[in-house]
C-alpha cells in the first residue's frame, strides 16, 4: 500500500513538472505599445487603426557616405532599387519606400510621358500623310503635309521637353537625371524628397510593418531587414537600421537575457542569506522556503505561457521580488510561526501586489498580478512543507510557555510622552511625503528610461541625420477623404503644422504633398487622375485603397515625453475644424507614450493608496484583533510616505514602476508588523530573528535588480531595497509607540536540558 502511495506521488509530481515545463516553453515577451497603454484607450485605438491601414511604426535604414551624392550614382541607385524590392517582399511588411523606388517611378513616368508625346506626334504625322495620299498628292507633298502637321506640336512640346529634361534621358543609369530629380541647384535635397534623401550624404529607406506584430514577429522582421541590407552591397561608410521596432526588438533581447540572469542572481543572494544567517536548524532545512518559492515562481511563469499572455517589461522585476518577498512566508511557516497570522499576512501582501491591477499601465498591472500569484503559490507550498516537517520532526520540549520557545522578555515600554513624540515625528515625515507626491517628477526622458539599451544610440544617430526619431500621424476618416474640400482642409492642416511646429515636426508623406502638382483647387476628376499617376507604395503610405482613411505623417524628435505631450496637445488644438462627415485623431507611438505618461502622472494617489486599502481590508477580516490590522495599516502608510519624502529630499524622479510604491511597500510593512507582533506576543526572539532574516532576504532579492542593464529596472531595485528598510523601521516604530496592551513581559524560563539539534525547528 505504501508503494502504491509513493508511486502515486511520483506520477503526480512528474505530471506537474511536465505541465510546468510545457508552460515555460510557451512563455514569450512583449515590448509593443500594448504593454504601455490599454487597448481600450482612444489614443491606442487610433494608433492601431492607423497601423492596420498604413502600417506600423517604421523600421528605417539609414545609409551614409562621406562623398556628396555618392549614393545617387547609377550603380548605387540600382542596388537601392533591388534592396527596396526585396524588403517589400518580406513577410509582415506593409509598405516600403525609399530613394530607389522614388527615382524608378519618376523615371518610369517620364519615359511614359515621352512615349505618349512621341506617340501623339507620330499619330498626327500619319493622319496628315494619310489625308494627303487620299487627296492624290505626290510623295513629296505627302511628306510636307506630315511635317506641317507636327510643326505646331513640336514647337509646343519640344520646348517643354528641353526645359523638363535638362539632364538628359530619364533613366536610372543617367546620373545627371537622378541628381536633377533629387537635388536642387545648390546640391541640397529637394523638400519633397527629404524623407528619403535627408542630406547629400545620406539616404533613408522606410519599412512599415503590418499592424499588431507581436514581439517575436517584430524581432524576426528586424533580423530580416538587417540581413537584406547586409547582402545589398551598398558602398557606404555607415549603415544604421533603427526605428521603434528595432528598439522594441533590442529591448526584447535584453529581457530574454535578463529574466534568467536576474532571477539567478536573486536566487544566489537569498540562498546565501538563508544559509549563512542563524535562524533555523538543522541547516539543511534553511533552503526549504526558497525551494517552495522557486517552484511557485516557475508555476506562475508557466501559467503566463499556458494563458498565452506575454511577459512585459514589468515582469522582469517579478523574479527577484517574488523570490525575496515570496520566500518570507514559507520561512515563517517552516519556523513554526502562527499559521493564521502568516497566511493572513500573505493574503494581505498578495492583495497589496494585486492592487497594481488598477494601474493604467499594462506592464505594471502584469507585475502586480504576477507578484500576487507568486506569493499565494509560495505560501501554499510553504504550508505543505511545514505540514510535512511537522509529521516527521519531533516537537520542541515545553519551556513553561507553549507560545514562547525562548521566553525572551519584551523590551521596556516608552512613556506616553515619548511615544507621542516619536509618533508625531514619524507621522509628520510621512505626511510630508504624501503631500509632496503630486510634485514629484515622473521620469519622462526616453534616453533615461531606456539607458543601457544599445538600439537607443542608433536611434539618436538617425535623429541627428534625419531630424526625427519617431512618427506621429493625423488620421483622417470619412466616406471619401479625397473630396476637393477635404483635400483642401488637409492642406490647411499641414500648413498649420509646419508653420507653427516646423521646428519639431517634419513632414514625411501626406495626400496634399503627394498631389501638390495638381495645384490648389483640383477637381474630383483631376484628383483621380493624379492618384493614378502615383506609385502604389507612396499612395498606400498616405491613402487607404477604399478612400475612407488618409494620414498626414510627421517626423518627431525623441524628446522629453512631458514636452512631447504638450506639443501633441497644442497640435491637436491647432487642427482646424474638419468638414462635415470627417474625423481627425492623432496616432502613432509618440501619442501612445504621451498618453501613458499622462495616466501615470494623474493616478499617483490612487496607485499609492489602493494597495494599502486592499491589504488593510484583508487584515481587518483575517486577524482576530483589529488592533493588529490597524498597526499594520499605519506602518504601511508611514513606510510609503517616508519613501516619497526621501525621493523628494534626494531629488529622485519616479518611474511608472516606483509611482506604485504604496502597493509594493504595503506587502513588506504589513508582513513585518504582523509577524513582529506575533514574536513579541509569543514566539520570542527566534521568530523575531526570522523577520530580520526575511527582511534581509527581501532586500537581496530587490538588489538583484541592480545588476540589470536597463536603468529603469536597476533604479527600481535600489528603490525597493530601501523600501524594505523603511518597512522594517515602520513596523518597529508602530510596535514601539502603539504597544499591544495584551502583551506582558515574560520571565525567561531556562531549560537546562540540552535539546538535540535535529529536533530544533
């Protein structure tokens, strides 16, 4: 029978391991806009709609030389045409346009024009000669009639050809033609082509991916673009492949490397704490809490895989945090602490973490839910381990007080005046932090948030050459967005944008710019004819095929998100009232980023208080005495306020992660307050020592984040490490100024009989 039970446990364990491993194999990361702004937000909706119609944020290939015009020579242009053609055929590519395809199209149109002119001339000559022959004229007279019929035509169109084609035949092999099309008389790129020829020394190819690419597809596309560029054989000094998809792919690579690395560092640091510090005997049992937490962490990650929910930036911080904080509760259970209080404290911590689900930033929500799941799973496994040890380990001998295994007396209580003074100072500092919260700066510099990401350097270099690093769009929607009145309105919108914001917004492509050759007041027939003359790739970059949507695209610099938000607000306000039946919205990654920053900045108090409220409610319901719950809530308020006050004094800036300090500090503050209360009321200094070890382990877990290559994660780890110290201090202060009236100093009971080490728990 025993063999059957053992076999059952083995089969069950193997099945669980198989399920977890299969889930881990399905884990994927996501650094797209869906991780920074909810899909339900209007800015996100408009951006995704624009991406569906015209492609997502572009990948930009920037090729540079040291010789002016070298990339416009015939051989180089032919290679550019070939490269752009291969890029357009890549999977997940919506639109490609660059100097090669622009020149090829212009040359083709010029050749068609020549063929049309020559064909029309030949037709006139043949018709005149046919009439002369029918009239019975002689052969010289027939030829003279043909010449006479074409004289007026030659006078009219010959002069146009001479003026229009001063550089010779319109072919890509004619460098004079190429230069005449792209460059002005001063050798500078013409304004209408600067989005693909930003300077005489550089050309740019714009690759717009299809909409809603996930992280893996984005990474595949970026690799494919780099591969094609490398194989193109361009004669350049430097080639830079950049753009927001490249930055996202680079961030995904960093996440893929850092998730296991930071988890391993956190695991090693916490294991060192448990092994080196005396808190539990025998020593071999000290890693049991960590074993429970590692198992819980893997199970949570597997759950993300099975649910097909990608891991976002916030979940990078998940591993070290849950290893540090999550391992506390199994440690208390193995130590033999009051199970009810440990479980209630764990539920409160999970509620505090889970309250991050109210955050407006999806990756912060993911972090909160992952931490809550990890704490609950680790506590459940800790209960199983504690029960197993209870069944196999003899109980401690009685020491005269079943609740106090060492009988350590409580420290003397402070007088009422001293307690009041301490409470006044502590509360004043915390209140100052809470009051200062709205004035604390939220980090909005992309180069600071993404510091340490190699792709960011390429984006900055491209910005210096092209004049922009991102793309913002004005999405126009209606039944027919190319009616003359709507086209005139779009021209007015573009003029306003350039006139008022031309130093920060650079026109890229739009229906008014593409149809500028039609003049200021084209008819519907002229608009249709003009569209027919445009290359499909350019037409598709600004106008949807059914005529219901159009975009005006502008390059925008990589600047402070707060300043960028103000710019976009001003642009939105400056857009003239559209014609009846026409709607206009701003779209693009800069719009999404600015909106995310706005939501983070405006929800500070909600993010700060909701975690404390959720954890406090759990404690009020779960603990037998409400006074214990109220002490824990007070400690959480103090620790959080002190953290904000410290940030203000030190001039630190908050991030979307550290804005939620209240929810994160609540978990440790409530835990320490409840368990220290249990230690003073009954379990003595062994449980108190376990609290100190848990605090150090949590600090080490957070400090593992300091090894991240991303500044936002590194600063988050240092911020949270200090939060643990503040939480422990707050717990001691609250217990000092609000002592438990039911606790009385106990007289030590000394048991002279030696206790074997293997029975000490």
